């Protein structure tokens, strides 16, 4: 029995569901906002550059897309130059009574991470560009540690290939005390590169992190999802990494699309019944949803585990 049960109505969003012209709909940050489920998703325009749209739902599966994009490249000084090629792959964290949104900002100078905030999902305020080039996949923990914000990220590096790092900040703008905490494993399903997926979820046994891993084949790369568990008090300490993947491309809309053989998550929502709704981009073209039992994912990290480094 698969550990993630795919929603029978997948894909839950396609480009046909968007009231403005886009080529793709994928890689959505997710959060519960009051009684509504919110997705902030990436779309390629027909010129190849990306914007971020918004959709909402009452049940977490049937979504309606807002008539206008939610985040587009900024025209403001300090951001314009570094967002000129598009904004992508948002993640959403609720902390300090507001919603923090990290996103990838592309320009001629590479990819940096932008940070914005909202309290109502009607308007946003950009806080800062919080990395240099080249960084992707930044997720912020929904709690502070010793008064500091904490994030996971994935810098591009061939010396320590595409590994997950942790950093801390007193103010969300200045980040430091960085260290590598998890690396790909040779001859493993995530041997090429890994990166944070959804913002970590607090459980009684640790912070559950859903991440993506990439495996190279003769027919191209395969993107899958896995799980890791971080210590509750010291998130730089990883208690275990699930040895097996939890999701791989299998359905036609995951195997074939804009980029073949991809499942890629930016968002997951824990539910009061102990399950978690997980949202993923299928083949960089559509958005899919599924459900897993949180305790099953934690058990994978603790009882069927490999080392993080």
C-alpha cells in the first residue's frame, strides 16, 4: 500500500483552470487560512518566464484560481533587477501572526531567494532578498529557536553537491550560523541532489521535513519525495532520514509534461486527524494532491532510516 494516497481527482489544477493565459500550473506552496485552503502556485507564461498565482478551496481538493496573478516580478528598486526573469516555487510559513512567503527570484545574475509577507492573502509586502546567488528551496520553520528564525535551504555547489543547509536570523533579513545538515547518498534514490520541499511540520517526535531527491538515469533525471526528522529543540540535528522514497512519478501526468518524471512539493498541510495533505507539481505542468498519515512518515524516519551526512 503506498504511503501517500493520491487523490482520485488528480490533477487538481491544470492550465485550463487558470483564467489568464499560462503554459503550466505547478509547485504550489500551501497553507490553511481560516476555513480555506490556499495554494500559491508557479506558472510559466508563454514567454517561458514564471509568475505566482493563487487558488483557494473549502476542502483542500477543489480549487478556484483567482482572476489575477498573486506575485509577479517587482518593479521596485532593490528587487526589480533580481526578479527580471521571473518568480517561482513559493513556500508559505505562518509565524508571528503573519504568513511568510519565500520564492525563487531569477535574473541575469542567477537565482536568489525573495521573502514577502501577507496577513490577508490580498496584498503582499516584500521584506528582503535573503540570499546571494545561487540558492533555491528555502523553507522557514514555523517556530523560533532561542529567539531566532530558522530556515532550510539548498545552495548550488559542486563541492558539497546540492545538500541541505540550515541558517538562523534575528530579523528575517540577516542570516548566518549556517551549516550543512544533510547530503545526498551515493547509489541511492536521491544521489544526485536534494532540497527542502514543504516547510517542516511539528510532531511529538520531531520536525517532519518533506524533501525532494533527484536520481540520474540514462533517460534523464527522476524527481522523488522523501522525509527527514529534525530534533524539536535543535533543528540542525537530524534524527533520521527515511531510507525509501514516499512518492515517485507514476501517473501519466507525472511522467510526461513540461519536464518528464517529476514530483516536486512546496507545500503540505497537517490536519487535526493526524493526516497531512501533500501538494506536488506533476512533470512541471499540473498540480496534484495526496494524503498520508503523519505517524507513518515519522516512523519511516526513525525505523527505516539512513544517516543524514
